[in-house]
C-alpha cells in the first residue's frame, strides 16, 4: 500500500515542505525511449549536463538491484528509488519490471515514477499493482491548442499523431490516468515546464484542473531554452514566482526543484555519487529516438 502524502513530506525530497530535507534519492536510468515529441526536450547520453532527460548510461531492470545496493553503501540517506527517464517510463516495460524487483528486494524504499502520461490511463492498474508510492506526471497544458505549441506529436498504438489531435489524446490520457491512480491512494505530483509566451498565462488553469483530477502537489519547472524552443527565453525569477503564486490558489506548490538528471544519486543540491556508480560514464552527444 502506498504511503500517504504527509509521510512523503518527510521521506521524499520532492515533497518536503519549506527548506529541503536531507533525504537522498536514486534515479535509475531504465527507460530508453519516448513516445511524445516535446519541442523543448533534448535527451542525451553524457556525463556533464545537469538537467532532466540526461543520463550517463541506460541500465537493464536486473542491473538496478546491484546499483541500489552499491548506492546505499555510499549514501545511507537514500530513502527513495525513482525512475524518471531518460525516456518515458511507460514507453517500455522496463520501469514497471524494475519496480516489481524493488518491491520484493527493497520494500522499505519509497518508490517514485515520472511519466508524460500518454499511456497512464491504460497502464494505471499495472502502476497501482507495483505499490508505487508517488507518481509525477508532466502536464504542460490542459488546452490542446497550447499543448500543440509545446509538443509536436505523439506515437500512440503504432500511429503517429500531430498537432491538436495529438494534444487532445495526450491531455485526455493524462487526466484520466491521474484520476485512476490517485483514486488508489497514490500521491500525484504534476510538473509543468513554464514557457513564457506559450503557457505562462495558462498555469492557473492547469493547477486547478490537475487538482480536481487528484493531484496533491505542483512543480513549475523553468524552461531550459533548447531544441525547437531554443530561442524562447528562460523565465525570470519573478515570472516563476508569479506562476507559483497563481498555482498555489488551488494546490500545494513545490519550490526547490533541482532539475535532477535521470541518473542522479545522493541528496539533491548537495553530494551526488553518480561518478562513483556510473563508472562507464561517457561524454559523447548521442541522443535518444522517439521510437
């Protein structure tokens, strides 16, 4: 059974209220592919960029147990095992396979997963059955016209959809999935990438909608200008704070996100043990496919 939202505020650094706590986490880079085409996303294999969507390597589910054991030796403060990429966790079966292994071998670890939500509605029961404690869903818009400006297309059940049609499918599946998973008592966090000029005036509606669907906490992430949105400005501190003030009318707002890599190990914002675990780190710039 998933632990409560209140328990997560003590055990999970992404749910801590006020000053970030000293709880550690490990992100397992299990998921190699993605099924949506965000215009700001540039997934990479390297050892130098400090942002989501980047990992030094991609491991297999059966390798994850050994990685967790070694990481706990280095950092006993680790209380959370998360999977946040570098692709989408539901675009392959690897993440759910890994959580089943963790459930069996590390039952005391908090299990946390992130997804874009395209397959969330149809895989909700599988997620619930793995006893995941928290789920993060990236919802960048609840208006298809705005979503289409942030996401070029989706690959859904073997067909490629683009534009408004793709956005409608994605938003419907995200909200339906949030409703299903939250109704099972699993805490939902929603991430939104804030893009000034596209969704910055839409934040209040997103916050209200995801809260009504069952989300408990909201994280507004400033755009890193890259890929198709490389010419858009990064939001200023004032713009980020203004968006958070609007959102908190409806939902708890998380304010100390470190924009962690998909293979981060340790205490966010402090010591990272990735270099000691991912000994085969490489520095080329191969990217991932959207397949």
